[in-house]
């Protein structure tokens, strides 16, 4: 069983004694709890697990709130020492009386023995009061072992006792003597060490240079003699607190213990006095906590101004003072955090307005959508599209429009881009019909302007590979036609092998003629130079080609799309 489990077990015993209001029975479990907590070396109550901490705080506060028993009267207190003296004298007189009784009886002429004094009656009121004082002192020890110095001091103040230091840990037992070891086997004798050479004599200090004399120090002024430590006046013990909690708080305040008095007010839900006393004691965070607990917003606003700027937000949020936290964020013009507070309260229309003031358009649009305000959501979406276009991200703007079914508007946003890039973006946005229409329009324009390279490029984008390969050949771009014929395969492989031979691509030609089982073609390909010095005719772009004809349209559109999305 761990220390926490032992504490919970003793708390159950303590609660049973507490229900019977039996102070004597409460002492045992309290002492056991102190013994269980002390080895844990707790710095604060937060070091305990949640279950143990909750049970311990609840039970100890109930024990600490037990009313103080009335003190016995002065006459009863004066009779107590005489009774105790007679009780101590009785055992010493008892043997003598017994000896006299054995020696003679009254019938035989012996003197009658004196009757033994009766045992004095125990005063229950005094005993109950002493037990209550012991219980309060034990509660203080438990708070101290749990790491709560403030509650411990308050409990010791209730008991009227000074907190005694905890007993030191028991000294370790002396180590038992080891039994004698058996005889070790003899070892060979070590060789004798050679004699060390004599050390040189240290030269005198004066030989290295005479040390200069220091000037005499000025005499210090005489001070008054300090009183010996033993003669210091001892600290007077704290007087005993009496009455209910209000009277005890008044007594603590009169002694200058304002924070202890404030905690007593706080435990009894007297938040106004607790705020006043905490503020007088300089504990502003506790004063703010009690002001918020008592819903005293005026005092809370005043105390918030005393905190550092970086602590205001976390402190108010931890206390759950969302109204004051909202005022704080509005005063700072931090509308993004204002919007988050509205979202936590599920006020999405107000959150959208705050996000719009913070220029967080995407978050504002989503908040309007959650508030089912579609008109405002479309308005914010238009602002988003405009901002993305101004930033150069036309793909992002078109994506927003396509998400809500505005395909025509998305095409209009992509239209100013170069046609291959716009075609590629339309395909990414699943605007297949619009992309095909754009490609056919550009194909007709290339035919009208008599640009075979542009026509071949758009035929390739439209998927008409055979026509694109033939057009590349007619345009004199055999290097572009070769991979297309090879891709088509079948009856187009002989044409691909012929183009590879004409382009003097030796390895490619050998591989294609071998695939066609053309021995003569393989021999011609082997006769080709391994690395031609200059590219053959028909492998370079014509002067009439477009500026981007050096790369394929698919590659151009892909690289452009990546740049636009970034």
C-alpha cells in the first residue's frame, strides 16, 4: 500500500471519529496521516494525486471547523493540582498501609490503619478542551507535512501553540562488524623500491626579493557592543483564539495577520472582507480571486490594473472571468482573441464580426457559415478571392469558388494566366469541360496563325497522341515526335526506330530495332557514333516556335502550377 492509499485509509477512520465529535479518537488517525505524509517530502498540495488531495482538504477543513469546547471554571482548575498531588502520594503510602494491616488488627490492640484517599474525579470539560487543542495542533502538523504553510499556520493559531519542529529522521544503526576473512594466500614479496633522491632545499623568501611592508591600517571607529545572542527576547506565543470564526478573524486582523484573517473569511464565503484583507496584506492575486468569487466587478477591475500586462489574460481566464477578459482584449484591440471568446460561447455571428475586424477572412467566413449567415459568408468569400488574386494566388482563389459551385467565376479568375497553366489548373480543379474548351480554342488559334509547334502541343494536351506526333514531325521536331511514337507502340514502332536512327540516338535505335527483330536495322544502328558531336538536322527548335517550345506543355503547366500554389 502506497503513502497515498494509507492517507485515504486513515481519512476514513478520521471521518468516523469526526461524525461522533470524539476529539480523543481523532488524534490517532491524524498522527498516522502525519507519519504517512512526512516521508513524501511534499512541496505543496499539488504534488498529491487528485483523489488524495481532495479527500484530505475536505476532511481537514471539517475537522478544523469543529467548535471549540468551553474552558472549565477557575475553581475546577484550582482543585486539579491538589487532586493530582494526592493521586501521586497515594501509591507511596499504599505499601505502608498494607504492612500495618499485616502486622496487627484492631482486635489485637493494633492501631487502626488510616483509610486511603479516594481517587479524584476527572474533569470531562477540561479533558475535552485539551483534546480539541491537541487535534488543532495535529491538523497544523498535517497541513505542514502536506506543504501548505498558510493553512498550517492558521491551524496552529487556533490551537494557541507554537509549531514545534518535526523530529529528525532516526539515526542509522551502526554497521555490524564484518566477520574476519579467511587467511589470504601469501603473495610474492614486492621488490624493494629504490631510495628517492633528496629534495633540494627551498630557497629563502628573501632571496627571491624582499616583501614590501604594508602601510598600517587606519583604526576603525569603535562600535557599540552587540548583545549576546542568548539575551535576545523570546518571541511571545500567539494568544489563544476564542469565539466563532468571525471573532477569530477579528482577533487575527487585530494581531496584524491580515492574510490569515482573509483566508478565514474566504473559507466562510465572506468575499468582500477577504478581498479587503488580502489587498491590505499585499496579496493582490488572492484579492482578485476573492473579488471575482464575490462578483465584485468594480474591485476586480481595479485589481486587474495592478497586475503585469502578461499576467492579466491567463489570470482572468483561469478564474473564469470572461466578461472582464473580454473588456481587456477589446481595450487592447485584440479582436482575434475576442472572436475566440465568442466562439467558446457559441456566438458565431459575433465571432465572425470580430474575425473580420482582425482581418482573419477565412476564419470569419467559417464563422458566418456556422451562424448560417450565407449572405455574409459569400461577401467574405469575395473579399478572400480578391485578396488572393492581388497576392498572385489565382489557384487558391479558384479553389474557393469551385468549392461553392461557382465554376464560371473560377474560370474567369484563371483566364488571365498563360493558356497551358490555366489548362493545368482547370484539370486540377476537375473543370474538365472548361479545360477541353480552352484547349480546342487554343488549337484553332494555332492553326489559324500557322504555328505547327503550338498545334502539336495542344493536340498532345487533348490526348490525340498520333496526330501530335505527326504534327511534330511536320514541324521538324523529330526529338518531340520520337517519344510519342514510342508511347503509341505497335505499328508506330518502326517509325520510332527510324527517327532514333535519324537523330543518331545509337542506344535507342539498337533497342527499338532489336524489339522489331530487324537485323539490318540493328547493324546500321551499331555503325552510328556513340555520341554525336553536333545534333542532326530537325532536332532543334525552329525560329517560328513559341518561347516555351523547348519543354513539353505538360512540364510547363506543372511547374507553373507549383509556383502559383506557393
